[in-house]
């Protein structure tokens, strides 16, 4: 059926738009190949555009060795190496709280391997928690198609247990229990702020 | 005079150390060529080591075009370009507050040119202030050998006035009046947290 304006002209979907404001495939973003990072970046852009939070992914740290400065054009980096981040990937401000987190995905079904984290990232989150920051991991179980906010305090417990010779992963059931499930939403690929609200409530 | 241990052996300054824990030249860091960025990074390392704050400079954003993956060695970036940061350079957490700022130095004596800032940096600070973040600029007048914390709300006023056809710089006297002087300190190149305390007090 053709939808018509009151003047009788047929409604045309504007160029570049496909009907709904956000494609409904966003709820299945994993299926169309959007990485967790891309999904989070889109979520952050959405949140910032609505004035709900200001959260950014930090640029990848690069050690630059050689730069050319050609005449009349932009400087070209000719030799550089990826260096290890000394912090987590994401931070920002939400409801006057400092947020700091990392995002990881795993294809494992039964557990989340701790080797996804580096010692310095855990140390960084500990330092942030000590300053009153809200720290967590966003963990996506690709096979289960579930994404959880997992509070840093539980992550620290498993990290420390591992250092003391314990298991090298966090069981999926533990993350189901102490993590906060981030439900699918129509407009936001990873609507994690609702889970952050739950975490903040639990701290006060 | 040679200092000796109780067993008679002479005390030797450990390799790589030069006596006091922080060289006293730190108070004159500008003179020995330390940039404001280096001075802030050292200050942040000091603050974090004391558990006083967690603040980091974000890595420079780079757009990577070509990467080589040689066998048995690290990936080499062969072509990349500097891209424009979408945020300020520094952020972190202090006393449960989200801090967000940029650091600029000028050799001007009478004013601080607003062209040192980009529109998107100002927009970013506005968004952070709206979320309850503590935002400011750290401005160093190289010739005066003075560094100020200049609260974002005053910066916004001059920025908006410029957009409306007003002056393109902030007078030095204005920064003396509404900025907070960061005094020299023996151990910390830029001891800005004291000025942040003053700013936080003024907001509550």
C-alpha cells in the first residue's frame, strides 16, 4: 500500500534512509558483523547526542619512529609501532560519575578467559575505584548473543585468585550471577547505561 | 666527605640516580626544556603513585592506512596520518570527580589566543560540564613563567564572545583574575590538583 500525504503525493523514503530511524538489525548487530567496539562507539555517539553521557574510546597508542613532512601536504607517518595501552579503552562522565571500562568479546561458551586482560589494565581499574570511579568490564558472549556489564570488584576477585594459582577464567554462570545483563534495545547497539544505573545503585 | 655504611664501605649513589628523589630543577622545568605536556605527564605519574588521582593524557589519534606484518616480528605501520582529536587531551578521576582538561602554552605576554582551541574541544568540555564533570584549561604563560588553571565556564564566555565578533584572545589580566595560579612545587612539575580543589570548592 502506498502511503500518501494529505495533498495526494506518495510518501517516499528519504534518500539514504531505510524507514525506521535505526535499522532493526542493530539488535542483532553481532550477526551483521559489527564488532563490540563499533557497537559501543555507536552507542556512545547516541548517548552523547542525547546529552545522556560523554564516553569515548581512547585512540590506540602508537609509537612513532619516522615522519615525513612533504611540501604542501600533510605529515606522513612512515614507521610506527603499536604500543601497549597503560589504561582501559573507554572512559567518560555520566551523572557526575567517572566511568572507566574495557570491552571484550569471547566465543567461549562456558567461561570468560582472564588472559583477555592485562595486569596494568586491572591495576588501572583498581586505582580508579580507589578514587571513586565506576569501573567494570563489558563482556560479550558471542555464542550466547549476550552482553554483560561485569563490575570490577568481582573481576578483581577472580584476577587475584588466578595470581594465587586459581582458575584462569571467570565461569559464565558467575557472570550470569554477578554481572548485569545488557538487554537488546531498538535504538542503541549496547545500551549499557541502564546496567551502569544498577551498578551505581548497588554502590550507594 | 665520603659517607660510609656501618661496615666501613663507602656509600655510592645508585646507578641512574642523582641524589634527591626528584631533581630540584623540576621547579624550573621550563628552563631545562621540559614541555608543559612532559611536565603534566610527570605530575600525573607522581599523583597516581601517591594514590591522589588517576589522570592520563590520551594517545594522539592516528589514522592508519598501511600496516606490514613481517614474519616473526612486530607489525609495522608503514603509512599513517595524524587526525584531529575529538576530545581534550587529558581526563581522569580525582576525589570521585571526573576531570577533563587541555593544556596549552603561549609565549604571548598580554593575552592567550583562542585559536589554541578547536570548536570540538570546547563542545566536548560543554558536554562534560553538563554531565557534572570538572573542566578547565591549564594555560602556561612561558614568558611570565606562570601556569594557571582557567575554569571552563570563563573560557566558554570568551569563546562565545569571539563567535559573536568579539576579541580573539583572553587577556592575561582576566586569567590572573578568574584563573587559579598553580604555584611551583618542589616535587611536582605542575601541582594542579590544589587549584582543582579551589575550583571544586567554588562549585559547591
